C-alpha cells in the first residue's frame, strides 16, 4: 500500500509534468466534464427549477389585481376545486348578504382567471428549455393547482400568498429535487477547473517572463497534488453548504438565494472558483456546530491576532515609598516584559521595549489571541549601589477587544 501511494506521489511530481502539460490536462478535464454535463442534461433528462415573481413582476401583479377590489374576509363560501366549478355554484337564496355574496363570487372568479393567466405567461417566459415535453407544462399545472386557494382569498391576502409562493417550472437545469445536488457538484467542479486553468496559465506566463506576482508565483509541480485534491473537496464542501443553506442565509443579509431560479448555479460555481475561501468558511462553522469546551479559550480558537500593549506602573505601596518618585522618574525602559501562554506549551513572547524612557508601553506585534500570564522584571539602581527589584505577575486574555493592559509593579520579596 505504501508503494502505491509513493507511486501516486511520484506521478504528480514527475519531471515530465511541466506547466504547459498540466495546463493541457486541466483543459481536457474541463472539456470532458462539460461533455458529460451536456450529455446528461439532454432529452429526456431535463430538470425543473423553482421560480417566483421578481420586484418588477410584483409591481405589475399589484396593478392588475388591484382593479378587483375585494374586502371580504377569507372564507370557505366557495366550495370548489376549479374556477369552472365555482362558476356553477348557485347563490343560496337564504344567504343574509346575497348581493355581497354574488359580488364576491364574481370578483374572485375573474381575479383567479387573471392571476392564472398572468403567472403562466410571466413566469413561463424565462423557462423555455423543458417546455413542450408534456401536454401542459409543470408551471401550468402548479398555477392551476392553487386556483381553489385563490378563490378563497380576498385581494390583499391573495397578493401576499402569490408573492411568497415558489412555483415549480420546466428547466434545462436540475434545480429541484435530488438532482439539484448533482447540479451543484457539476458547477462547483467547473469553478475549480476554471480557477486552476487561470492560475496555472498565469504562473506559466510569469515563469517565462521571469517575474513574480504577489499572489501567484512560477508554476511548481509540487502544487499538482493539492490542485487535484481541490477537485474532490470543493464539490463535497459545496454540497455541505447547500444542505446548510438555511443556516447561512439567516446569518448573512447578502446571501445568494439558491432556492429560486439559477442562484444555485451561481453559488456553486463561485464556491468552486474560490474554494480556498470556502474552506475558511467551513473552518469558522466548526465554532457554531462544535462549540469550545469550558476549559478552552474562545479567543485562541478563533485564530485571530492583534498588537498587544502592556503598560507597567508602580503599585500604591511602591509609589508612596521614599524611592517611589525616583523610580517613576527613571521610567521602565530597562524592564523585561514577557507573555507566557497559560494553555498548551507555547513559547513565551518577549515584548518590545518602548523607544522613549518616558513611554512605559511595551508592545507585541500580531500576538495570537488566548490566555497569558504577564511577567515583568525590573531592577532599579538608586545610584548608591542599592538595587530594588520590582516584579509583576498578572493573568490576562488577549482578544479582539482586549489588547491593552496595565500591570502593577511590587517590590520583590526580600528587597
């Protein structure tokens, strides 16, 4: 087994793999994937998608339906399954509001007919690929199915009902049902391959011109194995995000709506093209799905870093001692300030001394978030061969909102 994996690794770093040959392989993979996609999306394998009214269509809907004023409350006065059946219902002679009843029936029948025609013509206009495979399209069946509900609702409520409705329609793409996950896999893979083709072609150009870019360097065969891995993990992670779409949509006001029309295609292709960012999103998701335990530092788990500032000062006891004013006047530039991680086995961080004797702030650049113990050691010489040793030991937690700290110096025991 080990020899097999060694052979696979040697294959990906073989000398004959040049930037040009790998670029050709990526292009062939893209063409092959495109061929499979087109083949599987041909007749009779058309799919379905969900469509709804956009803002402009909603405005037109309001203008058309608003003509049929109907203030009656939603009732069950129309016991009918279709508009045709509703037209045949006789008005009860003993109805207390016979005229209002007849008027409501007439308005709702006409309104339902107009809505039926409007939805079919408006929504079917953008969905033509799969139409014609049945005597009536899926969209027409969907619209006809809601006719009894339209008859029961007044104008105000029917508007809210239609605007919130997603209608299933014929489509060239698989955007409804279980096949939608295959659609996401295909388009995620398209995104990965296009991204790699762009990257490798740019790297090859930089190599030929003997140049370097801030984000892209010359092509290296050692990168091939990682690029192949991306073709597998990017579609898998895309499916995970699609499955958890409702969770992500609730946390972002700018999330693409993948549940209607071609939002899934746009999302899947973008996720594949920027698969590195997708992995970072999944890494952040672990904190929501697998929250840290009580003995872990949430700041440290987040992986953040920040510039820390520690300012030593004299405790009240030392400041009020005879030597206090002289120590304060001398400043703390000669002190040593370190941050020792209190969790794990991290290396202590020595903070930079202040540039000015009068500036007592010690700084550390890009310190990882987490829990630390601040240790300060300072030996003050009073010029009479008497040394006063001052120390400080204080627990702190470095986080996004906690980057500046003040610690108090006390005389070391026996000083």
